[in-house]
C-alpha cells in the first residue's frame, strides 16, 4: 500500500535563490591583433580607408591577402563591436587607393568579425589611422584578422576569460549554510552507486528525491519526495516494497528516471539479500504496485558466495528504450532493458567480464545523456581487496568503446547471461594507474565518486585514492579530479578527505559531486579547507570548487561552516544553466545499516 504525507518546508527568510554562482565567460572584445600585411593587391573597399593621413602607398597593397582577412581590418585597439552587421568596405579591403601605409585605424574587429571576413565597422571607426609605414595594413589587419571570429576578443589570440568564484559566505553561528537550507526528508540516506538519486522534472517543475529511512517507524523503507518547485512543498511517499523494514541499508536506495509522458520510474534492489530488482511508476498522484524482475533465470545467486546477488540500479534512456545497469552476473554489471518506459523488462547484456576479486568484480558509476550514450568509470574490485585503478568507457549504438572511441565490445547485447562477448575492464581506457604520483603524493587503491559527460564532449570524474604507505586500517585518503579533453585524461589533486566514515569501511569518505550543468563547478565533503589542505573542521563540511582553467586548478568557497554534524555525499541533479539543486545528507552516520541523517539542500537561480 502507498502512503503519502504532505510536508511543508519551512525555510529561513533568506531569498530562495540567493547563492554561490560563478560567472564565467569571455571578456569584452578589443585587444591588439598581431597580423602584418604583405604586398598583396586586394580590391579596395569604400569605407575601410586607412585615413587621409596614411600617405600615398600603392594601390590596394593592404595585406598579404589584399583584404581585411576573415575578420577584417583589425585596429590597434579595436572597440569590440564587430560582427555580422557591419562591414569595413563592401569587401573588407584596406583602402581605396592604398592608404595602407597607416596602421589600419583603431576600429578593427574584436568579436566575431562578420561572416564575409569584413571587419564590422572597423573602417569607419578607424578615423584616419595612425600613419604607419608603407604596406603595413595595421597591427591587426590583413591575415591576422582571423582572431576576431574564433577568439572573440579582438583579433589574433588576445583577450582573457573572466571567471570568479561566488562571493557569498556562510552566516555567523553554528551549522551555517550559504543560501536557504531546505529539509526535503527528515529521515533518509543513500549510497553512491545508484543514479540518479534525484531528478528534476523541468516540464512538471518538480524535484524528485529518493532515499532510505533509518530508525523509527519508517526504518528501512524506500521513500520518494516529490517537491513542487513552484509552491516549495513536498509530498513524501513510501515506495511499495517487500524488502523487510528491518533491512535498513543505504545501498537499497532507489534510482529515478523521468519518462517522456511525465511519469516517474523508481528502480531499486536490496544489498545482496535477494535476486530481485524492483520498480514502481508514479502516475502524478501515487506510486504504482511493485514490479519485480527476478534474476534467478540468469544464474542468481552466482558462484562464489551465497550473497552474490543483485545490488544497485542505474536506469538511463537509450533512444526510446531504457538500459539499466545492475551489479549482478558474477558481481559484474549487467543491463536490463525496457521498450515500454519501464513497464516490462528483459535481460540485455553484460558490460564487463572482470573476474571477482574479493567482495565484488568492481564498482561502476554511470552518466547517461538519456539520448544515445552512457559513460562509465570503474574499478576492478573493492579498494580494500585490490590495489585498484580507474577505467573509463562508454556505450553507444549497442557497442562499447574506450575513451578514444575505439570499439572494445561489438555488441553489449548478449545471447544470454552465460554467453557473452563482454571484455575485462582492463580493455578500456585507464584514467588512473595505481602508484601514480600527483602533486607530490604517491597514490593507490582508487575509488570512484562521480562522472559527467558535458554537452561539449568533455568528460569529468571525481574520485579518491589512498596515500601509499599510510596503512590499511584508516589510510590517508585524498580526493581528486580527472578530465578528458578528447585526447587524454589529466588528473588534479583536490584535498585530503580525512578519517574513514565508520570503523568497518576503511575507504568511506564524505565523497564529492560534479555539477552536470556547469563544468566549472564541483562540490566536496571533507574535514579540510581545500584552499590550504591544512585547516581542519570538527565535522565534514561541503565546499564548492570553481575552475577557470579546465580543471587544472580550483578556487574554493564554503557551502557549510561550523557544523555540529556531518555534511556528506553531495549530489547535483541535472537541471539547466539557470538553476542548481545541491543536495546532501546531514546528520550522524554510524554505518550503512544505521544512521541519523536528513536529506537537505539548497535551490539557486542565476
């Protein structure tokens, strides 16, 4: 039976959308191009004359191409107003009879300088030129005019990118938060290997959040909050499930997907307790009856241990079908598929065939565009069992590829769970090799936090690793960032993570999150101030990192401060370029099977 409870979120009188947002973008055009003229004989323009003071010159000797280049006759200090609307003469030429012995005037193109290669209004704003020498068509004219269109900063390669971290700071007092803190669920938690744990329904203007309650009458229940972004109210529902209420475990948390018809799919599994993947569909009012997909026909439980059963769910659209990654066959990831928006399911194929080493055959994080591609970052085992590396690949058009686009598996779809063409994870691209030194620290035993592929094709990963030689009980753990630029992976050291989250898990940390709407923004949970890696808090705080150089360096600003409880496991669901939902768990984490945590967050608008 489905239970619903309306919860009214009471928020402080701080504007809902005041927040820490970086403003990144090109600086105004202008700048000095560097192109030099040659001795061409280009046609003369009518308005691009180099000025009456330019001297006689020879006819049309206005640059090596004779014309003002693709961005027109650049000036020495162009005003940056060039574009498709203006032209420096009808053909962008350098002068009617060779006023080319000037420096081209001051009005060259700064932005995108016209589709025909003319320099906007550069000719007319040149106001006569500065009287250069014969056959030099201005410091930015001639062939150097190509800079305006590409750099947008005033010819050549001049100009800078302006990028600044947010200026907001936490208010005074304990448990301070930048912005308006909202409690979405007063009892909830999640692991980090099921995605998406929260989704934004942009059409319905709703934020949907899934979690597992711990303690009290709701102990162990899978829940979903549908939060109305217009009214700032949430409806919490208990998802229908036959998992025992005594089986509290944050690994059981559901993953969510917004269907094309506006309904929501929730998908979840127990933590190695049975062979069932569960689904429910929200029709706008209630969550439907539990749908059960039994993995027993595919070999569950698998050889090696009686607990080698299913865990986690990761549903993403691939065209009109859904592919859902589940840790399953031989504790490797395999996929279920649905062609009717999650109503019915069937086995699709196995992603990798890495042999089980210790507890499982690797941990996988996924990112899908819900169109035609799913990226993944993986380890080959649990970091306490094996000295793990990090690997990347992606699924597209039914095949599996490495980072460079080289085909590794010609068919993700398999004849059966025992007849598969899946490859070992080592066949894919190595993002991090254990034993690598980053910022003077030798690292090993990697584990993955988050992955996003951005609209421009850039891929980013957040992850952690142990410092070599710091033991196995509570090793020194560091948080790192990796970025793929289309050619290679480059890693950046971020911050110390601090002590383990609880006694039984040496590698559990506060984790970190990418902003899928902004490649310049990340969030980390740590005891340490990332700006100096030394100043330490008594509890784990959330920090925002801003990069203006494609991940090479980050500037840090706090989101929480002086907390009396931990702030851990942040996530940012995909929304749009104008809005951000930053969510995290806040409270006391004792273990994956017992915690006193709330699901909280902030909503911001640029």
